[in-house]
C-alpha cells in the first residue's frame, strides 16, 4: 500500500499547537532521553501520548452533554426506545468504560434508561 504524500503546508496555528504539545506531552524530554530513537520508536511514543489525550478529550466532551441529565426533563424531551418510540424511564446513573480507536478507556457516567413498554434498558448518549 502506497502512503499518501502530504503536499499541503500545515498552518501556523497547527505548528504552534504541535510545539506546545511537545512540552505538555513530555516529548521534548523524551527526545532528549532517546537521541537515537528510530522513526518507529518516535511514532509509538507520540501515539501513546496522543491516545491518552484523545481519550480524555472524548470523555470530557461527552460528559459536557450530560451536565443536566435527562431524567428531570419532560417526556417529549427524553431519549426514546428505538423499538417502541416510548420515552425512557430513568434508572439512575451508571458508569461504563468504552474504548477509543487508540485503545484507551473512556469512563462515562450517565443516566441509564429503560423502556416502559418492553423493559429493555440502555445507556443513551445525548
């Protein structure tokens, strides 16, 4: 499989973000400690750190949407059962761990719901 060439220049803003991330992620220090690192070793070290940041960012953004929850909302604003279309009953908060593409776990605490008609419970996002 032939790799795509990146012919476009990265914006100045992206270059500044990258420079800042090097320090935040500890890559500046890592590189000093590994002056003869190969391409694969550098890529693996960056990927490991970026995967951790990705997981935290996903977790933070998802939890933003749950700030007020849906259990106290009127029925017409609640998530609905995909099968029967009925508004869900809130069944308390539960925690789930989901995995990102980078293999990191994301911890989500959300309101768990159940359909009043079929009784099926699930963990709606949104």
